[in-house]
């Protein structure tokens, strides 16, 4: 932690982690000085998990309104193959330590990026009384997912009101938000989640509201019916097989790796959802972007991170997306409107192969 960080008031902090060991190797070696040489993947794996959370680089983000805000990225050093429930206690400790780093740097608001928001999902009440506020960023993530689905549907002349919409991870915070937002706008919901009890309870709530709902913990039984798929689950075990053609897929999970599990992509239009584009740019110091930035255009970022940026631009320092199941349609609309105001818009459609043509 540098002395320079302590001397300034930070508008926001981003807490995150890397998606894969290859990304981690590039990231770690990019941070090392040129004269010490690169670490091997094995050396990185042997040491990475023991590194305590710390600030890695500063950020400056510019708004359409000419405002300029200052932030910092804090790496949790959570290992990508230790995201399961058996490692929950360790990961909660890491996220709490990262929050403490952000608080020591006087950050006004913290964005929980990627898996870190899932670790503490529904458990942010202990931080409600602190000066540093925390948001999971799920409201803006949901907004970008929903705007992406609307835009993709228009692009391919797909009528939402005549469509069966499958939501994978339906009982998670983002899955619930997307389902509630789309009520009355689709023909039928196909809801999938791992926990049968929670899935049945949520599906019944949606059905009682007058919506047509089918649900199942077995994804393979729902896929053949889906015209549109929103994957809001963080899992490496999702397989897209025996799907309806054509189908629009929004991969909004973390990591975004659905297309890597699809043997044949014929009839699939897949894009990485929940992503925004900072129209007026940002700067990192030190700039490690060449070691970890993987997007086809400059200035693309996750909605969970950009929510804190938008709130900082608005001087709206509060626990905006807090807990599970608390995202209202009004919150989604409001954060999206604030996002557009500051030049943060829906990212162009892309996937691992690059931009959509």
C-alpha cells in the first residue's frame, strides 16, 4: 500500500479477481520489474493464494459531463479454481480484507467485482454503518443484460412477447432481477437453478403474478424450448446442447465461457452480457492493461464495476445494490439513466471470437 494512496480521498474502489491461471500469470509477471524475470505458471500457483489483498493500480475515469473521478483497483488474490462452497470461508476472509484495504484508503464507495459479490451476497449489513459504502453492482449489470436482450431481439426481428426466455441462475440476485423486470414482456419463462427448493419458491411467486412459468434444475429439459437464453450463473459446468435454432444467448456469468462448451455454434447468436463501455475513457496508473485486458475495444468494463463509477459521478454514495432479491425495476431504470448521462453505455455485441459483424 503506497503512501500516495493514503494522502488522497478516493471516490471509489474496485475489488476483483482474475478469471484464469493464464490471466493471473500474465498479470503477476506484468507487475514485476523487467530485471527479475518471469515466474513460471507453477511458481505463480504456489504463491498466488498466499498474497493478501492489496491495491494494485489507481484509476481516473472521465464523464460526458467533464467530471473526473479517482479510484483504485484492489486485487483479492482469490484463486480461480477455488470458487466452490468448500472454499467459502477463505474467500469471505479475503473479500473482507480487501474491503478493509479500501476503507483504509478512504474510498467513498466500493464495487464488488466478479465472484466477490457472490461471496458476500446478502451479507452486507455489517458495513451499513461505515462511511465507505458497498455495492454489488448487480443493478447496472442487470440493466446492461436487459438492454442487450432488447437490442439483440430487435436486430434479429425476435418478438419478446412471443418468446420463451430461459434464465440460468434464476434464483441468484441478477437472475431474479432480470426475471422480475421481464414480467409481462415475454411469452413464457423457463427458470433454471441448482437449488430445487429456492427455484420452486421463486417460480411459484412469478407464476402467481400471472406469468407462464416452467422450471427445472435440469437445464437439458428446458433448452429445447428456449428462444432466448440469459445465463446469469457463475459456473464452469453449464453445457448448451440440443438447443432450439435460432437462439439468442446472453452470457452474463463470470467467467464468460459458455461458448467454450458449445460443440456446434450453428444457429446461435451469443454475446457477453452485463458489459458497458466508458465513452469518455479512463486511465490506469501503473497501466497494466496490456497484461490483463481481453476485450475487442478499448474502455469496456463489467457493469458491477461501472455501477460504483456511475454512483461516484452522481455523488450518490450509498449501498445501492445491497443483499439478494432487493433489485427493483426502478433501481434498474434509474442506474441505467445515470449511466447514459455520464457516457457509460451498453457495450457493443461481442464474444470470445471478437465483435459481432
